[in-house]
C-alpha cells in the first residue's frame, strides 16, 4: 500500500479530535497573541497524550494492520506528528495573518 493511503486510514480515526485541539490552539493565539505559544505547546502535548492513549486503548486491533504493512509504532507516531504539526502551523499562520 502506498504511504499516503495508509496515513489516510490512520487519520480517519482521530482527525476530528486533532482538529479540536488545533482550533483551541488557534483560539488561544487569537486571544493572547505571541505570548500564547507556551500554552499552545501544552495544549498540543496534552492533546497528543489523550489521543495516543485513546487510540491505543480503543483501536489496538488496528495496530496489527499497520504492523503487517511494515509500519512500526515509531513510524506511525512520527508521521502523525509531522502531519499534525504541518496542519497546525498552517492554521496558526492563517490565524496570525487574519488577526
């Protein structure tokens, strides 16, 4: 399977929850300005923790699917972080430009 298709399958499960944390970060940036980056960092760290635990507890059977495709847990986590940080940075740049 192609990497993009595998990542699409991975993100279908938690993209809504991830976007909630992204929007909370954008809201924090909009209200508090440049001083809000430590708060945004902690919002995202807590969000990653909650989503990681939730996914590991409720969707553990799907991890075998990725393992059979040759994806390790480390690859999955790094890919999810890179994609989320990319979308978060785009959202924060857009929020900063609009305010």
